[in-house]
C-alpha cells in the first residue's frame, strides 16, 4: 500500500468506507459525525462536500481492527494479536528508504505569498479546543544535526496562522531531543509536516520506537520494499513521495507562541488554557491535486489513535521483550482503551522462580514501557493476554496484593489526567503478578472438564437444539 488513495480504494472494495456526499460544516459538525460513527464502530468516512472547500476529508481510517489489517496488507478479518505477531516478525530486518526524482506530492508548490494553510479543509474538532488542528494524523519528519538520524513523529499541530503551525514536542520525545541539538548549535530546526502518504507512516509516527532508528526503515521492513521518498523544496529531509500535503518550515528553539488547549486521546484536556510552545514557521507547502486531508478525532477511546497505539505499542513492547532474550513470552496486549500505553498485559510460561517478576520489571524498562506505562499485569501461559475475562479471573483468584510491586518514580506524560496538571513529569507504577508462583510445591488444583464427555456433548449439540 503506497499511499492514502490506494488505502481508500482498498477500504471501499472491502466495504470498509462510506462516501458522505451531503454538505458538512468543518466547524464541529464533521468531527462530531465522525465521532458518533466511531462509537458505533462504523466505516471509514470520506467527506466529499465540506463547507467552503472543494477537497475531501478522510476520518475513522483505522478505528477498527479490520482497517488496521488492511493497512498492514493482511486480510481484514485478522485479529489484532495476529497483526502484532506479524509486525514483530517483519520488523526484524530493516529496509532503508529509496530516493526518487519525481513525486505526486510535488504537483503543486506554494511559496511566499502563495502560502495559506487555511486553503485546506482543517476541521475544528471539539468546542473547547484552542483552534483548528492541522496535525492530528500529520507526522513530522526531522533529522538530528549530529548523527543524521531521521525521525518521524506524530505530534499535534495547531493552525495558528496562514504560515504558522503551533507544536507540542513533549519533553524527551525524539523531535524534542533533536530540537535541543539545534538549540546548542543556535540554529533553527528544519521540519516537514506530512499529511497522507502510506497510512503506515501515521501508525509508525505514533509508535514508541527506539531512538536512533528511523521509522522509514521500519516502514520498509513491514512493507518488504523500500519506502519511496523525495527531497523537500526548502528542507533537506526525506519526504514520503505519495504524501497528500507537505508543510516545510523551520522551528526556532528560542521562539514561542501560545498553543492549545486540545482534546487528547485520554478523553481529557491536558491543560485548560494556552501554553507557550515552539512553532513551525512555514516556508513552503507542496500538495497533490485535490489533496485528501486526513483527520482523527482523537478524544475519548476508541479512535484511530487508540487503535494504532494498541498495535504499535503492543508490538514494540513484545519485540523489545524478545530482544532482551527473556524466555517464555507467550503474548503481549496493550488494550486500545488505554491508548496502548498506560496498561500492558503479558502472558508468560514460567520456567524458574522469579520469572514472572522479571517479565514485569523488564516491561517498564523497555523503550516503550519507560514512558507512561503505569500498570503491568503478568498472567500464566494458560491465559491469552488479550482474553480480558480470563485476565480478570486471574486477578480475582491468582493475584495476591502482597505480590504487587510498586515503583514511586517513573517517566510520565503531560497528557495523563490521573496526575495534577502542574505535576505530570513523574508517575508511580504497579506490577501485578497474577500468576501462580513457580516455586510453590503445592499449587491449586484446577477444575478440568472430561475430554471424552466434552466431545460427546459437542457431537449432540445440534440434537440438543443448541
């Protein structure tokens, strides 16, 4: 799947997309239709008649497992866990991108007085949002001036003016680390904010991949072929060739503008007013003819954000635990209701005393788990990590609070509403060991059904009228 348009065609062919032809207002109405649709687990929506605009808006692109599977190039009835397994398998061998000379994203090039970001149908999503947010699925391409490492990160981008995008590069995120390097050099940071292209880039941009590894290489690994990129007009950065809209600009590390508030994926606002933050001073905008603008409503679960993070965070955690060479990992699940990041469930086949404790502490020491992961639940291998009723059963009958491990200091996110707004840098963590301890000589005897009788009953199922 090379770009967003191919994804739209694929969704339509699979009955996973609905075209909305009635006129819809970009101001709240469009987002609210999308949100109600998402809560009903409806299809992706392509709004073809947005008030004041001639180009379409895509929403709800990956709010179901079916559409995540299509993004991964897998059958639409594939389960989330099978998608995660495939992610872990494919990403073992990275494939770097390939530069091309021509690209659809260069069909239109605006510079100087031609630049006006309001020409794109950017919706206002929620009533208390500080404005219209150009970046909800947009991903920022940045590059370290020291190592040359290229990063793709999905950050919110507020439309502050015709040529200005407010940013939120959270402390410790990769774009923030690169911005600090530019601050040391006393230079502005080049950046390209991209809408569209291969939808996998949005998924990867929201993932917690290790520092110094490029999402472009991971995209190649998952696809099995190099991602096609092209150089920017005003920035020397690799830009996905199939992008719909590309905003090129610079971020002055010392300059700030008021930004926010914004309705986050936690279902809450991370602040009630504006906050001075860095911004992108736009130098050039390139875009396809009739560009498709792509929006996610973010907000309360479950949206594109929650589903993509459940996939990418869960798969990354699984991959990192395997890389630590911890034996016995059966499955990993980070529920989309927790945005894939705050809660992790791990199923393990215990092989020695303390094995389950090792798994729990390892989870919060991974790149993914070190940022924001607050609760880790470890279960025995007779329970699949995604089988929530069985996990709750284990928490009720195998977990003893005396075996819980509490850690008082861990890296948090400013988006966590369980912490005071003014104190969100540090969080506590809990590891809940819901396994039967390996070292117990006498373990509870499980109730098991008679296999022969079970088979006999199943053979009579139709006869019994069941």
